[in-house]
């Protein structure tokens, strides 16, 4: 009986998964998009990826060494941050800018706030937004087959036509890892199969965004334009953001209802940024903004305690 009533501090239910194991699965899931990016954009994409990942890992190791902390690069979180940042960069970006972005992501956004688990926004996206603000021209210069060109979403926003099949397969201009929706979906299926992520945030995000785009098309006289909807779903990093960055454990809600609310907010903001803003994108800023709303979302979606409070006599 004494053993049955043994009381201990929480957590009372533990999982066998480790941080390094989860991060390794994320790296594996990102491999298809990485391979497609290198095949489409060439050897320079591989160089940019390797340099960005190495910079992120080195920044974490050097900082922890200088601060006399335990070196945690073995948990692979810095490698994931570096890879996600690299996949969000245009292949023509100067290497030193990519290094600067990786340093900002790991040092400022992650380590200065306490390390893994303490950052208030996704480090990779914070690094990308830092580069967008600091080097807007370089970050919005996209090349494909050696020619500088606009992304499909930029062409669509300007009133042009796009090839949705090429967008789905990845044979088009854009950042290194966002162009192939197919490769990103293959990786997402792997994460779902390994139970690393759930469907709540991605489905709420993509579903809300799809409804927004349908209503926008109807309201602007396009009617129900399936090609317009498919182009928005396949382009602009939506799949990369929805499956790999919006689902970040640290910067997304832990409550089931909160995750759905989080996804809905992401879909609405992405739709507003894309259709009403000057840029054809919007995923990065939507996720960063919603990361800041997570404490509020968790507060209003926290499950009520079982029972009721006794009235004071």
C-alpha cells in the first residue's frame, strides 16, 4: 500500500523521447526539401546550407564555452536552427550575411534568453526577419537557372500567371527550401508518423489560410479560382512554416485548444499580410507575431481544474 501511495513531484508521466532524438527526426524530415533545393539551385545552395548550419553550431558552442556552461550542441537544436534558416534564404545571398543571421538566431534569440526552451520566438525565423530588415535587397533577390526573377507569388500578386505544378515540384524561384511543396509534405508525413508533431496547428493554419484566400478571391471578383488557391498553398514558404516552424515545441501553445487558436491566428495573419501588404509573402512575420501571443493564448485556453472551489464560511 505504501508503494501505491508514493507521492512525487511532477512530471508524473514521462516520455522516452529525447531532445536529440526529436531534433534528429526533424533533420531527417528536412532532407527531401534540402536535396531538392540543392538540385534546383546548384552547389552554391549546398555551400550556403553547410556554412549556415556550421555557424549556428559554432555560435552555440563558443557562447557556452565562454559562459562556462555545458556544451549542448549534441542535442542538435542548433543544427536544426541553422538548417531551417538556410532553407529560408535565397541562394544568391552573400555567405557572410547567412553567417550573421545564424549568429543572431542562436546568440541573441536563443542563448541570451536562457538557451533551448527559453526563447520566446522561433530562432530561425527571427534570424530570417533580422536579415530581411537589415539586408532587404539581398534577401528579396531570387535567381533561377542563373537568371534573377520574381517568385511565383510575386508574379501572381502583380497579376501574372504561374505554373502550379512547377511550384508543387519545386522547379521555380524562391528560397532554397520553400520551393518544393511535395518534398516538404514528404517530410511532414515522416514527422507525423514518428509522432513528433500533431495535425492541430498545421491543419488549422493551412485550413484557415485556404478559407481566407477563397473568400478574398470571391470578394475581389476572381470567383472560385482553384489555380489561385493552389498557388498560394504551394508558394511562399507556407508548407515550410506550417509543418516545421509553427509546430516548434518551445514557441507554440501546449494546450490542444490553444494550438487550434494559434493555427487560426497564423492563417488569418498570413492571409492579411499576403493580400493587403506590399510583400507577396507573410509566413515569417505571421509566425513571429503569433509566437508573442502564445502566453495569452495558453492563458485563455487553459483547461479548468476538476471540481469546484469551496465557499468560505
